């Protein structure tokens, strides 16, 4: 006999955004690679439903490599965010000019 799905997983996980412990069945999987359907050899992180509702669900293609390219030791938060904003603006400008061709 199959048990009800909700009674299967009673373990807790920690939300990576707020640090709260929530039941696994109440959490949302977060995959920094943006491909939660490819499950092989992956360890997922989790978000509580409140934090998941607050994040942007837009595609993240290239986000990880962009962050790594502007990240360096000793940057203040403001310096990092400035570099990030400049890189995003430059990428947007490039995409716009490619569309206009």
C-alpha cells in the first residue's frame, strides 16, 4: 500500500535566505545552475515559501559566471554592486545593439 506523499519526508531543511528551519515538504528547491529538472549528482539548497515568493523567477543564464568575473577579494558591498550594475548595463547595451542590426 502506498503511503500519502505528505507523510513521507518529515526532515527539516534550512532556508538559504532567512536561515529558518522548515519541513522539507514545505520548502522550495533552489538550484543555482537554474536547472532543477536535471537532478543527477546535485545537492539542492532550499528556500522557505515566503523567501521563494520574494525572489525573481527570471532566467539566470550567465549569472554565476558574471558574478565570478567581477568578484575579487576585499571588495566592499558597494564596490561589488557598482561593478555588477556596470556589467549588467554593458550587457544590456550589447544585447540592444545586436538586436538593432
